[in-house]
């Protein structure tokens, strides 16, 4: 059985560069909070979720390939950080629930 993703908030984006940047992804909710992350760039983007000061690292953070989409169970995280190893990539995040 597949899970269905239901958006529950506004999509936000961050321009990933070789310096880490972050964006607020919404208020934490109880029960299965998920963020759909889409890398619209032509290079891999490396992603972390956490509190407002979260940073990402091109050597240790979760990679999302060019044109790739992934889903993160973010728990109480309120922000997403993005970095690239080279060039730039716009990365979109849409908060939601899976059921």
C-alpha cells in the first residue's frame, strides 16, 4: 500500500549555493509531519532539517540529485538548510502529512 502525501502549508524555497542557506518550513505538528523536497537545480543539493540555526554540509548532509524529489519525516524541525558542492540549485520544500 502506498502512502499519500497531503500538502498542508505553503511551499518555500532556498537558493542553494556553495555557502549553506536555510529557510523556515513551517510550524511543527504532531503526528507524521513530512516535507516534500524537490531539487530544481542541475547539481546535487545537500539537505538538513532542524532548528533555525541549522546548516548543511556537502560532505555529510542528505544528497538530492538534480531534478530529484525526496520526503523527510521532520518531527519538530522548523527549518531546512541547503548547500551545493558547486554551482547553484533552487530547492523547494512543501510541508504536509502522509496517510
